[in-house]
């Protein structure tokens, strides 16, 4: 397949008709923006049936930064919509083999780490209270997200004590002391 064909199919599949395919192919910034629109449409769908094929198509793009960014956006969007860690684990397991198309190991690893982070987040949302060792295995980004969003006093206490960054520890400490914790 050619990039032109791939882009045309992605846009048509998402029902995006107001974009000139030639412009998208010619400019990687326009293409990156188009991918974000495709991802947004896909993420808003209840069906996850087309995600793997869409990701495979996006990852054929020669600009790996744009394609990795689009896949991460899909991972993030789906993670916040799933019913729990089991559903996300199954979905991501179907998606991960496609990331082998990326030539840059850093990009493949980034996507794997993001998926791991979301599985950790979803398990906490599902009631799991992690250990300090488990917390150490997630990224600073996820630790900060948990410090900002978790309503679990136990999780906030763990973050206040064991988060890798001082700012994250302080956020968790301040939120743990607050009586206005929002419910999840």
C-alpha cells in the first residue's frame, strides 16, 4: 500500500471528508493532525473492532513520530473509556503486535510503557492498592496523574511517601490532607 492509499482509507473510514488527501500526504504536520482526527473518531466509537487495522495502517507511515503519537493518543483515549483493566488488557494485547512495525525501539517501548501505566491506573481504579515496588515500575507521568486524580487515601499516602518526584509527593500529600477529595 502507498501512503496516499493508507491516508485516504483512514480518512474515509473515519468519515472525514473535508481534508485533501494530497495535502495530508505532502505535509507531515497536516498528516499528524489528520491522524489525531481519525483517532478521535475511532476513540469515540463504542466498537473497538477496527482499532488494530487502523493502528497497523498508521504505523506504516514513514514518519514514526507522528504515527507513535497517534497510537499513544488512541491508547490514552481508550484507557479512559474501558470498563476495567481486563477489558483494556485484552484490547491492548491485540494492538501490541502492530507496534513491532516501528523501527525505533524507543517508540515501541514508549507505547508498551503507556499501556503498562494505564493497566496500573485501571487496577487502582478497580480497588487495588499498590505496593511501593509496584509504584516504582510506572512512569513519573502516571504517578503524577494518580496524585492528581486518585481519591483513595491509601494510594495518596503511598504516593506522598514513595513517588519518584518531590512535586508528585507534595501533590499527593496535599490531596491526602484535603477533605474535598472528589469521588471517582
